[in-house]
C-alpha cells in the first residue's frame, strides 16, 4: 500500500491542473501554511483575508514542500523548474480535490454542527472512534469554506470513520459544505441565540443549521437534541429534506438516547444514560451538564455507526477540553494555588452561561473566590445589550463572587451587577488585564471568556506568566 496521500497525477486530474517541473511520485499531506509545512506535503497558495499565499510559495518549496498549487495568473512569478500544479483558482482547486477525496472514500462519515459544542463533540467523537478503527477528523475548528475542503483533501482513502465539523454565521453557508462532505450521520448539538446580527431570530438560525440535512446520503440519519426548543422545527426540516430517520438525545422521556442522571464534578461528569435501549454508566472527561448532553450525541453517533458502545463510553473518560474551550491550569500564588479556566476561544449567551455553571461547580480554597472575567459576546445584533445583561442570572445562581467586565456590550452586565460583585471594568481586554492580575489570590477559581474579537486570550497568558503553574489534574472521585 502506498504511503502517499495523493499522486500529482491524481491531484491534477481532480483539479483540472497543469503539471510543471520535476514533480515527485506523491505527496504525503496538504498544507496552506508555509510556516508549518512538512517535507513531502503539497502547499496550496490560498488567498486569505490578510495574505496571498502566492507570496510564500518559494518559502514553502524551500522548506520541503513536494509541490505547490498556484493560479495560472501568477505562474510566471516562479522559476521554470518550480514544482507546480497550476489551476485557475486555488480555492476552487482545493474544493475539487476535496470532492475527489470524498468520492474515493469508503468510510462512514459524520458531520457535526450546532450553535454550541461543535468542536468538543467532534473531538470526543474522534477520541471514541479512533479507538475502534482508523479515523480522520477536522483539525481545530476547520469548519468553513476552506477548512471543510482542506479536511476532505487530507482524508486518507482507507480510513474507517471520518468526522467533519461544519460551521456558519450566515444562511446558505452550510449547504455547499455538507454537499461536499455527504455524511451518513448529521449531528446538530443545539440551536441557540448566536449570530443574531445576521438572522431575524432563532427560528432562522435553526433553518440555517437544518441545511445540514440537504447533503445527507440516502438513508442518512439526523441526530438531534430533543430538549432544544427548536427540535420540532429541525425534525420537520429533516423530513422535508427526505431524511427517513431522526434519532434524538436529551432528558426528554421520548429521547432515543436519554440522560437519566448526571453527577457534575469540577473536572468531569459521571453520566447514567440509556443509549438506543442500552443502559450505560460512564465518566466523561469534561465538566458541565451541557457537556454531558453532548456526550449523548457522541455515543448515539458511535452506536449508529457500528462502534462498540461499551468501548466508546470507556473512551469518553479520556476526552479533555481543546485549547481555549475549558482548559485548566493551576497558578502558583505565594504558598498556594488558584485555578484558571480558559474559555477564550469564543462566546455566546448559551456557552457563557454554561461556562459560569462550570465555574460555579469549581472547587475553591478556604479564602478563595469564584471570579468571572468576561469580554463582549459579538454578532448578537440589536439584542446584544439585553443578552449581556441577562448573564446576571447565571452569575447569581452560581454564586460567582466577583465579575470583571470589558467591552461596550459587557458594560450592560456591569451596570446590572450588585456593587458587591463588581471586580473591575475596562473598555477593552488590554486595559482590564492589570486589574485582573492584581486581584487574583490563592484559593481562587478564575474563568476567562469572551468572543474571539474580544481578545481575552492575552489575559490568560498574563496570568500564566505572572503565576506560572501546571495543568490542573482530574482528581474527581467518580
């Protein structure tokens, strides 16, 4: 069996490309980043939001790229002997290669979308399925118009399972992506009030998520959250799209995978569930009721796909949060420690409330406090102020002691907070940083969360630099 992911000839045929230079026998991978490319990989000179990848073709080839895929209009910028595949448009070429990868794929394919929990669900599925056979999945959150075809193009032909994350913030974004992926199983984790800036309401968001049904393979299965208010609308959309089977998960007694009980620990969840008629108890290596719900979606998909359910449940204990999605570290402060929870990857009202629930369950020292450091949740449209102020309920119900806020939208929560819970406010994260660093003491549990555009990550970095420590271990008794 060949060690190559693609031969140049197969790539050229799929993309309608012209071959230039002394091309190798094959390529071992696909890259769009000249800085991290590995020897033997093909470099695609994508036109990005900031840079044109053609500027880095020479660097990629020098760093060991097997070949570069470039557009015809810029082909003459490179030497006559440069190892190139020349196409009209590089992104279109990547899409074509992704479709060719799907056409040769014999795996069972799962697509995951949802307002919250896409990446954690995808990562948990990867952990579960890779223990039972060769599995390919999206890297990080590669879930958009270039991330999906890139993930497809990177997929080996001989894997048993393939998992794709599909995202959107506008209508009509999911449909072309899912028609590339052509999944056998489509998971929608939940539908919540996110990206409201681009939608008339939550029903419109549900309809956009329902586009995932339009690419399902014949006899494909939709896996839906029965507890979500949009379940009936999604199920109706699935039926309209020709989906013959809808399988549900949740606490509802009618759910096919039902959460019977969950014990929430600071770093994990102990779950008792019935999955498609099979009673099962397991530990999920991520805290929070919302995570326990997503674990049901994972086990449902795994069971339907043909994986061993008991082994799948066992693998869930090994799941850990992805970077910026609940990762924990211990800060060394004086003679004690504080817990730092990093939730800076992104934020919306549902995920922020869930994160506050996790903070509320976190252990603290004798003199410790639960502290939330919150940045603006973006893309919420006219309801942004109201939705930020609405976080007060989660702050209060979880006994959060202090809240630090930054950004004009989070000012609405700041104004709603009682004075006893006000830790500090600033117009942006950079201005808030020193206030947070100076306030933390041993015994505290600190959550940092905000949308990407709020740039909360540097606050986490500042705390880790000022109080270097270690990753927090899972010491929950389950």
